[in-house]
């Protein structure tokens, strides 16, 4: 199993450009989520999905869109990049969202710089 | 507003010392998790505590969940350079926030040989 994979590893964008961060998991996990990590801020939840076709907003959803057309993939779209979106983005997945003891498996992250 | 407050934010100690990291909140969580993150990588789960008052041990690491399920602590005995990393606590939402995981800001631990 590859676990959770993210592409690209690094990306530089200009303000106003759009892009999609890819996330895929091969563990047949029901739950997938996106976080951003900024210095001194920990991880903040952007969007999450409890199954194919179902998505919901997290703490900081503005400026980001998601969709979940398959169990395996959960892409994050930046509609019009802003310098405030410079961050490291992590995708995570877990078997389900119902149990309190679910282990979140994180991808290696995408480092995004918006100029 | 940070739902989970971690302290201290930075900790720099010598090999062999003991340390405790705290994770506090005014909210009740269905469970609390501790992760460790190495530079350039995603967080990796260390432990999940579910029951109020629960204590779990992982070699030299001891994790405790508060009786009211609002706070937790991580104690490391005889720290080693390999313990260096960013330690993050995360609380699992309940009720209307079921499905969400709330992270603290993290504690950056450096253990010098």
C-alpha cells in the first residue's frame, strides 16, 4: 500500500492563479480531510469528507473547494490564490469518522508559495 | 481562536532529562490524540486516549487524559535525541462537530546529546 499520496510536493503560484492539490489513498478509507499548517498555528481543518459524494467545511474553508467523486481521491482546489494561502497542506484519511479512536494517516504534504 | 492550548510552545533539554507537555481546553472531546511530526513529513499518531482519567504508556512516553476529558498531558522520561520533533495534540469533535479533529499549535521539542 502506498498509503496517502499528495502531488505536487512543491508549488509556486502567482496571486490570482488557480490550481488543484491532489490527494489519493489506497486503503479504502471512508474519511478524508485537508489541513493547512502555518508556523506556530498547528494544523487547521479546511474541508473534510465522510464518504464519496459528501463533503463539509472545516475551520478555514474560504478560498478552497473540494469534491469527492470516488472513495480514493479528494482534490483541493484553490480558486484564486492569495499570499495568505502560502502554507503547507496536508491530506489525511481514516477508516471511518464514527469512532472516537480512528487513526488519521497523513500524506507527506504540499508546500505552496503564493507570490 | 484555538480550541486546544498546548504548552510550552518550545522545549530545549539535555539528553536524560524528563519533560511534560500539556494540552488544555474548555471543551469536552470524545477522544484526544497525540501526534509527532518530523521536519518535511506529515504527523504520525502516537496514541489515542478515550476514557476520562485514562493513562497509556508507550515505552518512555506516558499519556494521560483528564477526568473531564478536556485536557491531556504527555510525559517523557529520560529524553533522547531521537525524541526531537513537533508534538501535536488533537481533540475529536462530538455532536455537531463529529468528524472534525482540532489540533493544538504544537510543542517543538529539541533534545541535545
